[in-house]
C-alpha cells in the first residue's frame, strides 16, 4: 500500500437499512469501497444482542427471523398481544431502523407511529430521548439511538482498518439533506462514540454530486455549467437536490428537499401488509399476532421486491408460516407498483417542489443522477424519466456506493491526505429547513419567525430587521432554548435584542443572543426548525452586541417567549464575540447573499482535465472483463478517461451475480431471481454449471457431483453432460455452454445499461487448471452470449494484473516481486506463483489448483452434517426431498458466511420435512473440523506450486488472497502459518479482483486506451504458462495407452519443444494423438486431437524416425506437427487453445 495513505480518513454513508464506507487512495488516484467481514460492499445497519455476543451487520440481519419476541422489522403491528413461543432456542434482540430515532424526541408523532411497528421496547429516556431497552440474561439494558448507531459505525471503522491496514480515526459521515439540527448533532455524537473524529457531516445527495463530478470532469463534451438533479431514494429516506456544477469544480447546491420517512422499508411494508391481508382472507388468522411469522414474511417480501426489479413476476412462498399453515402468493410487478403508487407519486411531488425552490424549470436540468438502492425499481425510474420528458437518467454510478464515494473524497481532502496535482472544487451547500425563533404578537401567540429560510447557502450568518413568514410552533421542531438575564431596560421598559443565527459547514446551528438597552428584562429564546411555512407575514425589529450564546442543548425547563412575556429562564455561559457583522441594514431588509460572510473554498480531490486524446476512446465500443464463477460471476470495465476500472452492478445493485439459471412456467430467470427460488423450484433451478462445462458425462467427478444436484442430467451428443428441465409438461435439454451463455448474456446486458452503449468484446477468466476442452467450451459460451471473446485468461493471473496496477505507484517497490496468488472461490481453487516487475511485466512461474475445490464443497459438508443430525434425531432421510435439501442448502450457505464473523451460527428451518422443524447450532470450530481435509489440500497445492516454480516460501514477497472463500478465518490462518506468519495481502476485493484484472486486459486487447507513456494499461506485459502437461500417446514394450510428455506443465509460453519417436515396427503409417494431463495413462487425460502420417519409409530396423514438434504461441494456440526425418514428409494439427 502506498505511503500516501498514511493517516487515511474514510467516508461513511450511514443508512437506515444499509451503510457503506469508502476511502481515497492517492497513489491509485481513486476511491475504493471498503468491504465488511463477509466481503460485501454494503453492511446492514442492524445490531443484535444474544447471550454470548453482540452482532452487527450481516450476522445480525441473518437472525431476524429467529426470535419471536424481540426481532425488529418495519411492519405495522396493531395488536398489543405478542405470541410467546416456547420453542425459542436463541434469545436475541435485533435493532434496526435506528436512523429513524436519531435526534428525535420520544413524543414526536412519527416516533410514536414507528414504535407500533417495532417489537423491541422503546421508553422515554433523559431529555425526552427515545431509548431502546433490551433484556439480556434477565437484566434490562438501555441504549440511546446514538449508541446503537455508534456500534454500526465502529464495525465499519474496524472493517476499514482491516482493509487499509492501519488505524482509522477521521471520517466524513453523510446525512439526509432533510435532517434537522438535532438529527445532525446526534449523528455526530454517534461518530464520536465510535471512536471517530467526525471532520464534517455532508448531505447525502451532495456527496453523490461530488462523486458525479469526479466521474465527469474529464469529459471533453462538458463545456459550461450543468444543472444536475440528484434523486436519492434509499432504504429509509428520500432526498432530492438541485445543484449547479461547473467544470472548474464549483458545486453550488441551489435547493434540497425530501422526506426522512420514505424509502425501501416503506415499500416492503406495503407488500407485507398486502400479504397479511391475503393470509387473513384465506385462513382467517392474523399474522400480526406472531412476530416470528412477521419477521419471516418481511424477509421474503424484501427479496420479492428485489426480484421484481428484474422480473415481471415472483412468488412469496413460506412453509409453516403460521400454526403449520404454508403461505404462497404470486406477486406481479404491476401489483407491487399499484401498492406503492402513493409513495412513488410523492417522490415526484418533492422533485417538483425542489425545482420550484431552486427557480429552475425541468427542461433546464442537464442531468438527472439516480442513487440509492430503491432507484432500481423500474417504476421509479420510469416516473422520473417521464417527468423530465423522456430524459435518459444517469445510472453509471453504483447507487449503493456513490454517497460513500463522495464522502471519501471530502474526507481525504479535509484530512490533508491528497496531493497538489489534484484539482480543487468548491462546495456550496444549503440549509434544508427554515430556522427561526418563537414569538408572540398582540393577536397571535406561539408563532415562528424565520431567521434563515430553507435552501440558504451555508455556512451563513443572519440577523437584523427582516420580514418573515409566521409558522405555528406545533408544526415545527424545537431545537433548543437559552436565556438572557440581567438585561438593561430602556425608557419603554424593554431591552432591544439582536438575534444571530450562524450555521457552520456541517449544517450545525449556533445562536448567539445580542442585547442593547431596548427590549425586555428577562427572556428565553425558542429555536425552531420549520417544515410548513404559512402565507401570512409580519415585521419583527431586532438589533445590537453579544450577551449570551448557545450550541443548542436538548430542550429542558419551562418555555419562555420572546415578546412581551418575561418569564423565568436558565442562564447560559457567555461565548466569545463572533466576527464583526456587515454594516446594519435598513428596516425590513434581510441580508442579501452579497452581504453574507465570504464563503470559504472547499478544495476536494478531482483529477485535472485530460488531453483530448485521453477522452475519446471511452465513447466508442466497450470491452469488459468477466469472472465467470462457479457460484458467483462479476464483470468490470476500464474507463480510460477516469483512469480506473469500475465493477458493473447488476439490476439489484450487487457487484456479483449468482451463476444461477432458473426456468418457471412464465419466464427465464438469471442471477438473484433464479437463486431465490431454489427451494421452491429445485429441479428447474440450475447451478454449478462451471463444473460441467467441457466435461464428459462419464467423468468420475461428474458422476459424483450428479448425486448432490437436484436437477436431471443425461448423456448428450459427443458424451456431453446435458441438463434436462421440465416446462409446461415438456422436457427441454440444454448443454452446459448454453446455460453459461445465459449468465454471460445477463452480465453483458448489465454492462450495456451501466456503460450506456453496446458491449461486444470481452476477456473471460477461467481456472488455471482448466483443460483445453473446458477452455473451448467457455469460449463457446461467450460466443453464444453474443460476445467476441478476445482472450481467456487464468483467474489468478487476472488477479495478479489487478495487484500490479494497485502497487505500481508504491514508492517502496524497487525490485521484482515474487507474488503468490491464493484464489479460493465458490467451486475452484487456483494457486499461481508470479514474478512481477514495477515496469508492468507479469511472469507466471507456476500454477496449480483443483477445479473441484471451493465454497460449494464447504457448504456440502455442512449440509451432509445437518442431514445426518436430522436422521439421527428423526430417523428420516432429507435426501429424498429435493425441496427440503434446497432449503437446507440455502441455510447452510448463510451459516457458513456468518461463521466468518461469528463464533456460532444457527441453522434453523421451520417445517423442513413433513412438518418437522429443524434447528442446530454450529460452531466455527465444528465447521473447521468438517472441512479440515479441504483446507489441508489447499496448503498441499501451494507447496506443489512453489516446488514447480523452484521458489522457497521464504522468498515469496507477497501472498495475495482472492476469492470469496478466503474470508474463512481458518483458511487465512493456515496460509499465514504456512508462510511463517507473513501477513497476507487482503486490500483487494476478493470477489472483484479477478474481473478487475480481466477488464484491464480487455481494454489493452481492444485498443480502448491511449498509447501515452503514463497509461498503465499499455504497460502490461503478460508472460503466462501452460497449466497442464502436453504430449503424445506411445506404446511401451508393445503396450499402448501411455503418455509421453513433450511440454511439461508450467512451461512459459510462447514455447516450442520437440521429441523424437519411431513408428511401430513394419507399420507404414503413424497416428499422432495429442493429449493434455498429468497421468502417465492417456485414458485419464484429455484428448486434444489426432492426425496421421501415411506411406512412411521404413529403415533397416523396420521403423521410421519421426520428429514431433509442439509450438504454443502467445495466445496459447498449439500447433503440433510431425515430420518423417528421412523424407521430410510433414503433417500438422492446430489446437485452438490450451
């Protein structure tokens, strides 16, 4: 890691349902999103407590259905009765949606409404704060919302430290634009409790705008200022911001709007309520009486919502949902849109209001940027496009990461962790809500006088004689109060006051009170935040020097009014006098913007504009890199003008897509939609296709795998395994290549949506140990998907390219490095030893691995363990029920993931088999014991690779771990122990590194980059090896079927090697059969091809001498020729790829 990152500060998007953190790496000139313990870019904003530990994030959320009494989910519960379940195995309390409590008062109407839907207990705490109460080991513990949020922030801080490799103390945290002062203060306090120095709070859409600017500032088509509307619809909040962005780097927020209680959680709630009503209609039972059932229903409804982003129909199916009753319902996208139409329409109304406040017509908006996970809902995108008269939305930023991305840029700048070659930008933000004080008039009591109107640029300071709208205090939020005592009275019995409102760059308000000798003797000020301006106006005269000030403590004590009711008040300490204000203005005039204190420039990290030669290629055809995995696949693209690779999200916003294909009666599903229905449609849901591709039906490994797959496989043409599915009573057959093509086509379509143009070229990765048939079949799958496969590249080699790009700028790297890439994925294991030079030469010294070793195997051992435990207890074999096995497989995969961050994980399934519930608690130690042989095999393959590469382990400079299964603690521990305690390199995303490297090579091969000396893509020189031995069949002592190796495995390519052979005695023809593999028996190897030499001239010994030549070029294409040495007769065969 570059020294530039020392003292790195992070950006955090603290969301209602999911949170995300990112960091700017100056040496790489890019932001990287920080992964959590399970390798995900986003972390559920959930906290759970049980008897042994507290859980945060994925591990907490995965337990949402396991406690009938204390599980939290955002679903209205109208009954006060809570069903007590006597079968509870794990007592836990799960806290979610805490962002909706931050900075609020217990008696706020919205808090009271939300409390009806939360099964965890909330009481009124100090200063009217809502306080969460949990019961652990018979004792009650109380937590303020800030403390719960601090646990999420602390988890993200720890993940950042693991990712960056050093302590993190500084952060920029984002907040909804419509957060009021109390909510902002509470957020800042949560950061402090988490051990973070919160350098600044920034509005979420403003952070997204910074990310947008970084992405687009090098665009040569951008000349003047742009009006950009950021539409940010997340899990719990909606924000809309109108900004004016100049190419010189000024981001001027013109107006903001939104709703702090509008987001994906609300869409889930409507779907849950619909299902509750349908269940009640059919069974006359109210699901709301059973929190566990409601928790299971919420999880299913959230999944259904996500699936409906890419499918027109989906099913919600839950076994034994309530008192043994199964639940099934089919939901259409149209029905989901109908249920949530009022929410969608409200979003558009808020957009209209924002444009009105910003005094901009919609046809003058140049770009509409959509961020937030809920913007992937097709109806939302359609409504926004229609409102803007068909304007194409900007969707080429990851909606889940864009806000954290912008916050990371700001964090880097504020911490000083940037370099002087970067451009500055100026950020001009606004206050989202009006701010004022409570006053009385002769006619009306308890009114609000606005001092700072909403959408005023900040930082700002306002005072003086002004007109303001009157607002009923009951519609507004009390932010705080303070008193002025010992006032000097004038001849009229009053003291004149001057009220200053000062907002800093965080949007946090400070109110100093100023006094002269003319207004009242003792007074208290109420500081209010306005939502609903009224049309009436009045004049308030206030002016003169400082007497007292406050930073707005929580409201306490008796309410006192400004005029003319002197009442008791609490004195506050004096604060230093603020900077001298501008000259006094005439009566009835507010400070115009030109009189405000000068706005400080806020320089941020943005690249200088690139020369025209560096920006043209990006608008042509794009080439992508694809990691086609056994369980998950990933695609990425190199943007030359941005000088970085970006991972391509799918329709649901995930950077990885399950390698699943499913068929139902109405449509074909690929990815998440397919995987989500594995339990209810096991025979038509296809996975692990990579383990079939290029294989033969009778291969022992295929026959072994078939026993664990619920779908049907038969022998097809040319001994190919063929998958059979049943649709509408008819059987349909698919070759493995066709199924892989469906996954590749999905990735291609997602890439085109992300990049905004057609994608035709790709580099696809394969396991290093794939044989020729498997490589050819993978290439064919790419062709069937409509892709021109530029090259196949070994997965660890692609990861090495990504590593090389990451580290080329490292000033401490001087000599060549020996790097070992340990790639343990979902279905395959690869290990590669490489020598990497700082100039970009990547020399593969040796490769090894196993094409049937990965996370799927670890899942299977856990499934088998559970099957055996179930059989011991109930004397029933789960293997006879594909549906039960499908449900168990899903539960075991979740448990495996949980065990990466927890020491225990339960596997719990209601009505798993013939009405029998299944529950078992699995420890991390037990999981490691079950898979010990697999883990040990990985280490043996590492040893073998080092032996083949003739390198001692002490001479390995860096060990890079990639692949999702390397997150298993035992795996990392074994690798570190094998390398005598060497710390493994974990600062690359294990799920994305392979696609990342493939994207770099794709750009290089497609010519979609410039040829200047600074282009890192052009610098890459790849020297690969052949993964398996190549040779010919020979007879030894009259016995046929033996393999003679011509090119040993791990030979550098390109290469040319020869061997001398003789024909069989008295035979005038010779058959040259070319094989690939490590066995000395050809029947155990792969036949690549054969050809014959005829009419041979026999020598005195009755044989003909033959010279066989194997020639492999740089692309891995093998040419095999045989020449009769006495006559020069020659024949050859070309094998497309080895």
